[in-house]
């Protein structure tokens, strides 16, 4: 009986009940907009997190092995051979690095110069090269015939006002390179062969890459020393990288130590976590407000049905049965609004993925398009929370309606 009457009250129309229908429609709309807003916000936040994590994990080394003394690894070749025995590695290379000054005409800027073997095959750079000179010239470069080619981040190139084929002067400012030259910095002339763009300013404005042998000579680091060993693993995630690092820590001893990508770039990951934790709480207030709007809506429905309540009570309906009728109305409002809200969010996700309507300033958001990544768990949690809040909000007016005195309800009802 309760389900049948709740269905008739929810869908049925009565003359003079236009205002009640409007209140009911607004309640459904509130639940729909609240749930849609929360689901869209969660999808965008997850998309931001995945995009930034993917960019950081694909650009930066997953694990870096260095020395506690901040001095170069004395026998980097021996350590490299030793670490290669660990299963799961996809890339392992020694790196020479140092702070340098880049100059092109009157423009000067600082950068971190990294020397890597086979720099065009370095997995951190290859996916992000946006412009380069003809590949015919590049194919002549090998590790045995180092050429003064330089790969610049896009922000550095814009700061210097340079492009592919331009020549710049690189000054070393490291202590090692100036120790034997009475403070005169070592310098070399490089030709810009490639420009990369990750979309993350922290990377694009900091790093320049060149052949490891050229950088070794510029920074006066003798073979086989290296500042770091950079490692990459198969199927990298933050958890799998941490697990591999625990295995690595058991293999290497003092004075060496390893640092994961999460520890090295913790500020970027912390920023993403902050967005993921705060935004859903703020948007979630919309659902809370929409749910408690149901108190007024269901109460109006109760007042409209006062005579019906009196008749039902006279015919033997219990308070619990009357209460369940209006509770069901509240649940149906939440379910109907939730279905509409989920439809709106899925439509938005599809349209954004297909047509990329929402564009972003890459220098501020690290990406040019707002990413969306829906999680099934989010839809389940939002559904359960919405229905629970709406049911709780419907309980108060349903309780009031169930306690009406039958004779008073019949007398109060419309004639």
C-alpha cells in the first residue's frame, strides 16, 4: 500500500497543486545540480591529478641514486653494473649536472645543465620534443662523436629569445670547473637542436640537456665519475616506485642513497592532493543544501495531503505506514534528481573528452585542456550519500505527517 500511494502522490496531479509541483520540481533540480556538480568536480580533479602525475613520472627519473657527500659518484660505472642486476629496470644511466649560465646576445638566464648519454633517446625528453631541426643532421650524432647540441626547455628558449639552429654560450658556475682557473668560468658554445615542452613550468624553465661527454668536459668531471644515476622502472606508479626503492635501499650502502620521484618533487604532488581533498568538500555542500531543501518540499506535500492522511488513519493505517509513504516520496525525489545529475555529468564528460570545450592557460594549470577522468567509485559514493542525506531530510516532515490526529486532519483538509 505504501509504495502504491507514494507513487500516486509523487506522479499524480491534483487541481490546485501547481505550487507543490513547482516545489517538487525545484527539489529534484537541486539534487540533480548538486550531484552533477560534485561528480563533474571529482572527475576534473582526478583528471588533473592523473595528468600531472603522468607528466612528472614520464619526465623526471623515477629514482635517483646520489652520494650523501654531495660529491660525484666516484665509480659510477661499477655502481651502475651492480644496480643493473635488479629486475624491473627499463632505464639506467649516469648523469652529469651543474648550474650554468646561458647567454644569447644580450639575454642571460640560469639553468640546470644535464649531461646524458644518447640524449635524443632519453625517455624523459623524447615524448615532449615540440620542435627540432632536420633529422638528417641529428642522425650523425653518436655517443662516440659528441656534438655541441643542446636541448632547451620552451620557457628557457622564450626567455632567451632563441629558436632551433641558434647558438648560445654556456658558462659553468660550479666550483669544480673553476677551481683550477682562478675563478674564470669554463664556457662552451652550443647549437640549439631541439626544444621540449612538458607544460609544467618547473621543468620547462629549469633544464637544458646535452651530451654527457661534452658536459663532463665543461664541468671538469673526470670519467667514470657522475653526479647521479637515474633509474626508470616498468609500469611506474607512485606505489610501485616506492616498492622498488625499498628493494634498492637494501642493495646500496653508505655513502650512497636513493630518492624517489615523490620525495624529490613532493611540492607538485602535495598541490595535487590539496586540490583533490578540498574541492569535493566545497562542492559537496551543494548536495547538503539540496537535501535539506527537501524538508520544506516534503512538508508542503504533507500539508497538501492532510485530508488523505486523516482518511488513511481512519481506515486503519498506522503512523509507521504514513511515515513510510512520505519517506518514499523523499527517496524518489533523490533518486530521480540523482539520475538526472548523473546524466548531466556523463554528458559533460563525453563532450569535454570529444570536443575539449574548456581550455586552460597552460602556464597556470600545466595543461591546455581541462582533463576529465570519471571513477566508478565516485558515482557509487555520491549516489549513496545523496540518497542517505535526502532520506534523512525527508524523515522530519514525514514524522510530522504521521502524527496528525485523524479527525483533525479530516477537518483541516480541503473541502
